[in-house]
C-alpha cells in the first residue's frame, strides 16, 4: 500500500515531467550526411539565406557538399535553426524556396536530382523526423 506522501510525490513528479515535455520547443536541426561509402555524396545548390546566419539584404549562391572538401567537416554537416519544428504549413515552404536543387548520389551511383520547387518541398517534408519533426535530414546512402 502506498502512503499519501509517496502518491503525492509521484503525482508531482509526473506533472513536472508532463509540463516540461509540453512546454519546451525542440531545437530545429538540419543535417546533411552520407553513409560513409566512398562514392556517396550530397550537393545542395542554394541561396545563402538557407543558412541559419543567412538573411543578408543581397543573397549569394552557395553550394553545400558532403563529403566536404574541407576535411574538418567530414561526412556530416549540421546546422541549428533555433527552437521549433519544421512546420509543414509555415516554415518548410519558405525554407525550400532558398534551394535551387539537391543532388544525391548513393553508393551504388544511383542519382536523385531534385530541381523543381514542388519536388524539393515534397522531398524535404518526407525527410522530417524526430521529436515533433524537429530534425530534417538529407542523406546519401
């Protein structure tokens, strides 16, 4: 038989956990990676407004490549975009509009080339996962 104090403690702890989980927005993360196979690669052609520190008055074209020519970046690049989720309604369309194309080459040389805005947006929506769809991953396998 549980004591009233143990019951009250368990109830308070449960309420605290529930409040913490429902009150915190997860961090939005954008991951570009390869499986580690030698021929797998990802290239994203975009505006610099895609990057978290982007948003300059004049945009510049950039290419994000994984594996990166810079050895320190290796086979994975991670960008953090603050708190929230990759919302299908608000955030994803505005995020996708900064991407011109995505080229994914899998280890078996199978190429996926996304060049139109509708197919880029549809692909990105499918790649959301994690708690509250807060992680967006593009991966060459």
